[in-house]
C-alpha cells in the first residue's frame, strides 16, 4: 500500500515515520509512506501558498493551484493504480474503525491536510471523501492524517498478531474489556479473581459482561445502535 500525504509541514511526520509498525511494514516492502510538501508546488506564477478568502472573512485559505499540482504529483507515484483521495477537515464525515478497515484495502491512499482557515473548496471535487476525526477543530489536518495512518497500518497484514486486533474496542460494536498483568495484588489493588481461575468459559463471560457495562456507561450512543 502507498500512502501519500499532502502537507505544508512534512517535518511533523518525522515521528510517525519512526513508529515501529510503520517501519516494519516499510522494511517488508508492503508500505510506502510518501510526504509531498505543498510548498514545493507554489513556485512559478503561483508564489503564495495561501490567500485571503473571496467574499471576505478571517484567516487565510490554502490556494487551489499548488494543492492541485501536489495532488497530481502524488497520483504520479502509482500511475497505473487509481488513488483514493481523502481530505482531512472538521467538516468531514466522522472517522470510525470500519473506515480504517475500508481505507486499508486501498492500494494508494492520498491524504490532504488543510491548514489556516481551510483550503479552496475546488479541491473537494478531486477527492473521494472528506473525513473528520472528531467534533473539535485542530490547527491543521496533520494530526488527523497521522490518526488515519496509525489506525489503518496497525490493521495491515504483518503489523500485529490478528488476535490482538480481533477483540479490541469497536470491532464487535462494544468497547474492550479491562486487562491486567502481574503482579496479582499491588498497592492494595487486586486483579479480579475470575482472571486467575483458569476457567476459560467463566473468563469469557466476565469479559463479555465487562464490555457491555463499559459500553453502556461510556458510550451510550454505541449501545443504542
Ligand atoms: N482539521 C482540523 N480539525 C480537524 C478534525 N477534527 N478532523 C479532521 N481534520 C481536521
């Protein structure tokens, strides 16, 4: 899979490039992470990366020509494979675990990070979808893009053992049950007895019950649906 990120701050991705799963997939040749600096496409007659909005208003808008040129460049990475382009914006549809699974099937995913007050809306016509990571406004699409990259790549073949992603939160519509490790008692806090019982059926039932209770308490919206 190839993931291309269009950003005006490629250096923000230095950390995630070194993340163990991303490195492992890149070394195995199953992932290519390409950073495209939108600023590199703001030359020539298009000197500025941003400009004030038509119609007036606060802030600056990322200009359309450098965005489009950067997108065409990213698409050129895999000329024979059509890319799936996503714009990160608080105005997008909410990102869910199912989206991570779905987008992980794409051979070439292009993520466009907005900045300033946003980007010229003409770029939307070149994207398949717009995604938001939550109902809050961040200063740019870089952190949201990293959220997508992390959640998608950890599901990839060879990233983690299958069992470690099968039982986790959202995979079955419920939040994951609590987990414990040694020591069995510490600072007066004991691990639930049942987990030490060796009774696999009792443990399975306890975990299921915990998942239900936690979901009802913390995510009544998930519980209802
Ligand atoms: N850019 C700024 N805020 C965002 C959000 N919540 N989701 C996606 N992109 C964003």
